[in-house]
């Protein structure tokens, strides 16, 4: 149970955060940013504090419940000793990362009903995917995310797009529809079974002539591309363990201003939680850190569905 939050009411949040960072800096790594956000790394875990209207927001994180208690106790004790006024630091019960990120059904429904509606082809593909793939149907992107892909592909002006992970072809249609006349989509997947469904719907959608499907390991397909920056748009939504490798092969081939969109960067909230140490979570965490530090791109991570990162090649 590695996460716990607290809200501390005070009219002096910046002063107390600054004092706390200065005091704990002798025994821990404590950094205060110009935006008022403080990151304190203790032996038992981490606490992030932010100044907000009327108080301090605190987020404590650790690998297990015992370590989390240590983080909370250390921050609470020092904060109470440093503040001349009587503060109340009331921490929330511990909660796992997979419970932190869960979109409200109300919000989910509102989002789906307030974007451009899916046409008959996409609506039929959703039904066919549910019928043919059973429990794997959740791998299909939602309609609002598909609309975002179409919009981004169109705004990028890409003449060559790359998709890593096709499934039954919903995202392929969305990307292909955003390409200009003469634009091409290189679609990479390993399943002939699922992509056979995709081919039928690409034909129905009138985009089959824009899509070049490559069956086989995507890394091999990507590495066979010219090393020159010729890719204008890319979407990564395949096996998470290979995300860092997919990103590197794509970003080196992105043209200036080109976009790469990475899906599932939250991993159901598991990336927030150090208790989750599966190969997928480790790989996605590593990629998230890589993109944030990558000087080749400017990026933003959005709370769209299971988390989407959009990175634009600069220079």
C-alpha cells in the first residue's frame, strides 16, 4: 500500500515547505523547485509537497506499508516542530497504485458522448472485435482516443506514419484517416489472426491502399527502415516490455516536428507504485523517465484513458 496523501491547512504553505526542505536536507535529498514543488527522498521512501490555495498538499510514496509509515512520520514530525502554529496533518489510508488511477464511469461516458461520433465502420469493428477476441477486446483503443489519433496525425502533416501494435485495426483506421493524400501507414504486428479482421475493415473504411501491414517482430521492421528522419507520426501500443526499444527506433527516425504517441503509460496506475515490479511496469517507468529527459523531444503526458504521452521531435 505505497501511496498516502494529506492536506494541511495553513496560510503559509511556501514558508513551511521551504523550512522543511532546508531542515531535512541535512539527512535526506531534498529539492525545492521554483514552482513551489518540493521532493524529499528519505531512506524509507519519497514525499512530494506542493503549495496550493489555503494549504499544503503532500503525497507520500514507499515500497510497502511499513516504509510508508516511516515517510509519513518523518514528514509530519518535522513539519509540526518547524511550524509555530498548530497544524493538523491527517494522512489518508494507504492505497495501491492500481487503485489510484481509475476513471469515473460518469467521466468516461461524458467523454465518449462529447467527441465526434464514430462512423458505422468503426462502430461495427468494435462489435466484431468483442465477438472475435473475447477478453482481449480491451486491447482496442477507445473511440475518443481514436479521435485524438486522427486529429494528431492530421495536424502533423505526416506523409509516413508508423504504428507498432495493430490488433484488429481500429487505431490504424484512425491514423490513416488523418494522413494527407499520398500518405502511408506502416503497420507492425505479429498476429495474422487479429490483423485479418483489420484488413476487412480497412477495406470498408477506404484506407487499405494507404496501409502497409508488416507481420513479424516490430523491432526488425523498424530497424529495416532508412536511418534518415522520414517518419512524421508514430503510435506505439504493443508489448510493453519492448517500449523503450520501440521508442528509440522511432524517435531517431522522426522528422523535425514529427510526433510519437505512446499508449498505456500509466499501466492501470501501476507505474505510480514502486510495489509493482513486473517487466511491463519497469519498462514503461523507464521509458517515461527517458522521454521526460530526452532533449530530442518536447513532451506532454496526458490522463487520457490509461495514460498517453505525446512527444514532438525538435530541431
